[in-house]
């Protein structure tokens, strides 16, 4: 599952390289200690013997795993860009020494341990040399993979020729770039002939055709803000063709305030069309696991409360206890969402699709209470457990409203890049019920582009105290 993820493979390669260096260095130290002249110069305690190689392989594996933990603590995997750790060699050597300090402390203080301390001491300089060598080789490997288009993003640049060539030059100067430039689309009327390393794929009028022809992972828009209409037109073409794109920040004033800046190695850029919750990402799997745990516990714990609510609904008004309605979820797929009925039976028979409003005459007495405290949403934990929804995400809408809003609100359909949720960033900030759909969408898109487990936790905690516009 991880192999499809363009960010996971470089991480796996880095961790594998670290494991190989530490294990190989310790094995080499073992043979130097017991199979060279050092064995005669510094013999083991009497009677001298050569310990079993298998026990030292076991210790080597422990050291290697410890090194991954230490390197992770130092942030070597978090600050990486592809296969480039983006750290100084001195920091690598320090982390290597810290790893062996831990091991030496265990060997000297733990009774019953009989490993050769000299072997560990020999392994330290060997490992340091191996780590530095691997650091350089990984950078070179990254540069080769970028040139060949292996793993890293295939990218198209859009803008004036001089700007595209400038961006490409900066990318080429940094081996850590995760972007491989296929070529550029010129916005010049007549681009000059150039001996550049990247080809001109065509003009901006041919962009849609180029995107259909090329397999593109990312687009970098580097146009002048003097012509915002052309920029927005290109952004629309990218969106229609489902091509993620980034915009150089000169256009910031023309865009919404909820923007996450990312770095294209020495160049700030604004990413669009991407989400940390892409399928098969570790974050997606962690979120799904949390959904299963929370929904399972919530259904068990709230079962007595739901039984009381069901009884009150039955006594309060005629009609079914549950309200089942078709909603639009992830990737535009529809599903049946469950709620406790809070309105009179067949509430939209005479009005058609309509949102609830403050003091809505269709709301029942018990319905007004359970809506105020979000208790009508409890059955949706069944949807979460089934995988239709997540605990946290943009609230699902009915097909009628989705078809309406996608024509009126730019990028509205980007809400459906992730699973819809029982609660969301817009809801805990008061954008629910009969409020501005535009503002609600802005908050939803912020969540889609800036998701993290900590943000989910924050939303869950705020949900417990957020009752604004709950009617």
C-alpha cells in the first residue's frame, strides 16, 4: 500500500540505508576485532575465544533499530525532501555518537551482557564514515531519480519563458527537489528559442490538450499578477483536469486567506488540489483506525441515551424514529445518512429541499432540544463505522445542494477529496445551518488542505462546546 505514495518510498529508502549502514558497520567491526591482528594484540579475557557471530548480528539489529529512533528524534526524517535529509553532516555524526552512547551504557551497566566493548568502539568510526558516505550517495541517487522521473513528481511550469527557466534552474541546483520538470508552457506571445534543459511544451492555449496527453503530477504557475484573469483561467483548467497545482506567491492578494505555503526547495509556493488525506497515505490509515475506535466506543457508551431519545421521539410526534437521507460523500459518491428525526414527518413535502432555520416551525419539541446539543447526530456513528463518513470532515450535503453549489462556488467540489464528517472545522466555528455557504466552504477547504491528527483532535474537543447556530 505504501509503494503508491510518492513521499513514503524516499522515507523507506532512507530508513533502509540507515539500517544497512549500522548493521554493516557492526558486522565489519566484529570481523576486524576477532579475525585480524587486533585479536592477538588485545585478546579477550582468558580463555580467549571467538564469540558466535549470530549473537553479534542480534546486537547489530538492535543498534540499527535504535539508530532509526535517534535519527527520528533528531528530525532527520521530518526535514527531508525526498532522499535529501536537509541536515548538516555534523548533525548526522552527533546522532550516530548518541546511538552508540546508549549502547555502550547498556553494555557497561547491564549484568550478564558479555559483548565485546572493543567491537562497539571499532564500529563507531566505521559507522560515522558509512553514514557520511551514504548521505552523499543518497543525494546523488536522488538527482539521478529526478532526471529519470523515478518516484518524484512530474512537473510542468507555466509562465513567461524567463521565469520558467529560472525556476527550473533553482530546482536543478538542489538535489533534494521532489519535482522533475517535464517542460514548460509559455505564456509569451512568441517565446525565444533557447538551449534550456527543458522543452517548451506549447502555449497556454494548448494547456488542456497537454494535460490530457501528459501524465502530470504537479503544475507550477509562475505568471504575473498583472493578468489575474488569465491566471484564474489556467487554475480552472487545472482543476477541471484534476491536476494539482502550485502558485508562486505574487498572486496571494487575489486568493483566499486560507492558504498553506510549501517550499519548492528555495522557492515558496502555494499548493492547490492536494490533501494530506490522500488514499493510502499513513495519515489516511491512522484516521480510519481512529474512526473505527471512536465510533465503536461511542455507539456502546451512548446506547442507553439513544434508547431514551428514541422513546421521546416516539412519544413527541408521529413518524419514524430515524431520519434516513441521501448525502454526497467522498469522491462524489452518495450514501444513506442516519439521524434521529427532529422534524415533523415528511417536513419537506410542501417546500422541497430546504435548510433548517432558527425557530423552524417544522422542528418538533424534542427535535429542537436534540438539535441544539447535536444529539440528533448520534446515529451517524453507524455511518462512520461503515466507512461512509469520518468523525471529522466537511459535513455531507444532499445531491440537490451539491449540484447547486458546485456551479455557484469556486472549488466547492474539493470538499469531496476527503470523507465527509460528523463534525467539521466549519461547524465548530459557527458556520452551520442557514449561514453563508461561501464561508463554510472556505473553512472546509482549509481543513482539506491542512489536515492533521492534532486538528482533528481540536475539532472533536470544540464540538463538545460548540452549539452556535445549532437549530
